[in-house]
C-alpha cells in the first residue's frame, strides 16, 4: 500500500499540466510508495491526450481516471478520494506545482511523527512577478498560525491556527485518508469548497505537524474564483463556514476561546469579501435581500456577536480591521 496519494483533478489545463505533474514525478525514486492519481473532468482542450502522453513517458507513475460527464472540482476531488489508497492524501491543483524537496520533507515528518495532518507554507507563482509582489511576501506565505516543527496533540489548536491564518485551501494540508471516512467530501456545485471542507477535516484530527516551508507554488492567474467574483460566489463565500459552525457546537473545541475568535474573524473576512463583490464600485451599498443574506450568514457562523467581535478587535489594537468590519456589516442596502 502506498504511504501517500497525490490527487490531481484536471479540467482544461493543458498549458500547465506538464509542469505540474513533472514537479511530482521528479521527486520520486524507484521505491517511492507514492500513488499519483490524475482525473480528467471532461476537459474540452488537449488535457486528456496530454495525460495519456505523460503516462507513457513515465510508465507506472500515473494512474489515469476520467469522468463520463463534467462534475466540477468538488466532484473530481471526491472521485479521487474514493480511488486513493495511500495512508495520506495530498490534493494538488493542476495549474500549481510542488516545490523541490516537498515529498522528501513530508516523508521525513510522517516517518518520525505520524501526525494526522501535516501543514506546509506556499509561494505565490506569477508569470510576471513585480517588486510589489515580493514586498508583500509572496515568496513565502504562511498557511498556519501556531506552533511549528513539532508534533502537537489535540485538534482545537489546529482548527484555530488554520482559521486565524485564513489560508484554508486543501493543497497546503496533507491529511490521513482515515479522517475522511465515508461521510466527509467536498460540496458539489459550491464555490469556496475548500473553506467548507478543510476545517471539518481538521476537527477530526488528534495531532498535527506544521512545517513552515513553502512546498507548493500556487499559480495566480486570471479566471480564478477570487479574480472573477459574482453574486453566486459571494453568497457561497458568506455561507462556506456554516457547516463547520454547526459541527463546532457539538465539539469540545466549541468552548475554546481561540477557536471561537478565529472562526468569528474568518466569518468577518467572508462577510467583507462578499459585500465588496456585490456592492457598487466605490459605495457600501448592496441589494437589500443580498445584504440581509450576507449578514445573516455571518450571524449564523460567528460564535461572537458583531459587538463582541468589534470589542475583541479594539482590545487587540486592530482598529483598522474593526472599522472595516463594522463599515461593511452596517452597509446600507440599496432600495
């Protein structure tokens, strides 16, 4: 049985696919124990022929799968989970790549500590990086706020650290396949599916290890979810953490102050991001029904009331965040 399954969903990424898969295969030796699952979700470009070409180039390395009809990213990932046989699952988007030493670093941690979840950092990968991108720290972005380079027992600190960092993507978190069971899957047809799913997975973990080294190069390109927001995406963003908020009520972590504040903070980020995308340019107005839905989703997600969250921001000296949250929470609906 492989110790790791790398899961790569494919849809119309012919231009990026070779580089993505090469970044994985080049890190493997003859007895790597790594399963690479690649699933084509009915691409309309040349992705499927390229997958077949690469499979012949690297005999025995790639396991190819193909959907009969397009189901979207969540459906593709769910199929990959069902087909995976590794003890650990590592989701990798097909326009991104693994950085050198990533798999070796993961293997060292797994063999030494066997945590339920391993977290890594990432770098933002742009075709034409500028000085301003470097000044923003895009060469090394943190995915977790918490203890590093040691095994930590208990899931509450994992959940709080993930929510605090606000980087809830699947590809920076390698998890035991057993955590997914038969009932945890990505929501089909929903945007911000990582934000819904990864905190639920973390809530099941009993131990974790955070390695503050970029293992993934995240490609920033036009057409991404955040680069092309819409009303439906804004609604999905504001509601993404509702299942986690419900699950937290019956978890011991529901009484943990760090987890409660981190969830409230992320719910506020989601509210602000969603409101910005549906408001008129330069105004803090939104259609009344939409604004009320976004506010209601915040109130149902956040363990803290708006007043309590604003107070917590104030005492931490986060006055800019407090002002921004209150400004958008109290945005005037359009008539």
